[in-house]
């Protein structure tokens, strides 16, 4: 009986340390100074589908990434965001080579993590990744991770 009680208590403690809430990523927001140029980049170069903003406010452009995950661009004329490669949006595709061809056709440079132009980083887990910047200077990682 004591063993059974011990395993029951152990099991309950283990469950209590699991993720408490069932989180998914809903959206990422970027503050932009040029909503048209940056929005067009995400739509035409990255290939995201633009979706309606619920209020039709002209200061927003929203894009669907996958499922219910979204990218929100918010126009702020007087806000300058500090940008660094370590803080980036990451998108994953099984068509990384085709995406790189798309970048090259649009004369958009890319680099690996250390910064070598046209370089591709191979992570320790076998995932290939490249980095680009959008017209606002935000960093975007594109990789071929399988989910």
C-alpha cells in the first residue's frame, strides 16, 4: 500500500510540473515606419497572405502565417525600434531552396548566422537556416525545420 501511495504522489508531482497551459503562438507584432513598403515585402517576397484587420484601421496590416498564427504590422511614425539579429522572427519551410531562389530573383540578399553573404548555416540538429532583413531592418530567420 505504501508503494502504491508513493507512486501516486510521485505521478501527481510529475504532472504538476508539466506545461500548465496549452499555449500556441497567436501572433507576432512589428512596429513599422513604412507600412506600405514593409507590408508589400511580407506579402510579395515572403509570400504571406494578407488578412483583414477587424476594424479596417489604415494603421495596421495583418498576415496569416499558418493556421491561426499571424504577423501584425503596426504603423508608428515616431517610434524607432532597436533591431538585432538575435531578436528575430523565424519562419520554417520545407521549400528552403525554392525560397532562396525567390530571394535571388528579387535581388534580396541573405546570409548565414555569422554574416557570410549568401551563406547557409547548418545547425547542430541538421536544420538549414538563412537570415534576411525586411525593409524596416527587422531580422527574419528562414529555416527548413520539420514540425
